C-alpha cells in the first residue's frame, strides 16, 4: 500500500456515542476511547475509498463496550445487542447485519470471507493492528500506524485487557478467550 495517509483526529459520531458512557467507563474512558479512535483510523485507511466513516464509528464504539456494560469478558453478544438497539433507534436498521458481523468477527484469526463488500475484514484487521500494538500492520505504512498510536495513547487499554484475561483464565480455564474465532 503506497498511500500518504493522515491521522483522522476525531469523529463527531464516536464522540456522541461515547458521551453517555463516560461515567460508566470511569477510569477506562480514555483507554477505550483511544482504542476506538485507533481502530477507527486503521479501518478507514484499510477500507480506502469504500470506507463508510459512520459505520466504522458505530462498530468502533460498540465492539468491546459489553466488557463494561455487562461486566464480562464474554462481551461479543452484549456488544452486538447494544449496537442493534442503537441502530434501530437511529433508523439505520439496514446496517444491523453488517455492524453485528463487524463486532462478531473482530477477533477472528482467519480472513472473513462471507460478504466481501462489507467492512468486516478491514475492521477485523484494524482491531488486530491495535491489539498487537502495531506489530501487525496489515500493509499499512509504518509511519501511519506509528502516528495513529502516538495520536491516541494506550492509556492502559492493553493492561486492562490483560487483567481481564487473567481473571477469565482463573474462572474459565477451558474457555479463557471466548471472543476468539478461527
């Protein structure tokens, strides 16, 4: 990918989605918001001309929110249900299947192939770039990935995930990462 990419400093829709959850997220607010903005930037870059910033913002906000709303590390379904409720209220029901797939497949290890016109695969790759702290780049330019990471500091996001994974391992040793898919 030989493209000059610029960091998107904010998303009005992401800010609107985060606002009512600020108190609930508490000390994790900056960590999760910055994660959402990193994933948003990486997905927009990976999707290129077919990027739909509003769809990406919705998925970026809701994809992990079930960790906090339902106090669980098995958060995919709760996150999908919250996204569906939001989309129904926003009169964007036509987006439900795609957004639910973006959320449901974002920890898939292998390529998503069911509907290549959807933003599921770029979103999956975007989350993997962030989960790997930029070690995976999915053909995005090194300087772009670095600039996104610098623009939106981790603020403890990966530390929070590690703590949740350790707790989950203690209580569910045979299913420590329920969100992962092959």
